[in-house]
C-alpha cells in the first residue's frame, strides 16, 4: 500500500475555487432545507417512507452541489485552454441537466503553454514552436512521436534516438 503522505492531490482538483465550494455547500443546505422543512409542510397527504426520502433528498442535494462545483472547475480550466471562461460558465449554468458541462468536456481545447524562446502560446502536444521552430519536447526523428528524454530507442518504431541529436536541454530535463 502507498504511503499516505506520498499521495498527491490531483491538479484538476485544485482547479475548483473556494467560491465554488462555498456555493456548493450553500446549494446543498438549501436543497436539504427545502426537502426536509418546506415541502413536508405543503403536502396534504402522507409522506413517502423515510428511506426513500433520505435517498431522494441527499441525491438532489448532491446534484445541486456538483452543479456549482462544475461551474467553478470550468471557470479555472477554460483559461488554461485559451477558451472563454465566461461563455462556458454561462453555458454550464443555463443548459439544463448538466448538458453545458458535457458540451464543455466534449469541445474543450488541449492545454496551452508558452514557448520558452519566443513566448508564443502553443498546444502542449506540439513538438516544435510554430513561430520560431524551437523544439519543445523530445520526439523521434523517424516517426515524430513523443519520447521520453531518457529513452535510447523509440517505443513506436524502434529508431535509435541518439542519431537524432536532441538538444542538450532536452537531455537535461529527463
């Protein structure tokens, strides 16, 4: 079993802002208050069994909380992908049943990063900068697939990577 101190928090979990967590807690509390206090007072017939009420109330409360957590996540993730955070937050909030969040995850762009040489924003899967031809990641000179800087041979085509003369900075990164 892993050492509990060695387990790292996922970087995506850090993308949920505190305001979103606060709104999720408030939404959960409001839904629970409504289902336990307001709704039973307005009924004119016998309530359903207690187990059903607990399941129903908790599931609706969790759905409301997840809704606000998703909007917070989109607000932090969209700028990392050079997408409009406001547009996607509004879309996630307005579209019913989480359809906006599903659309966001289906249509989101890859992560972007700045080229160290010229500062141009590039997709993280680019091997070379499109503006200055700076080599961003190690790649095979034969099939041009990503390789680790410590690899001796390409895992896809078997090409010997020492023949490619990778820049020294890529060897140091490994």
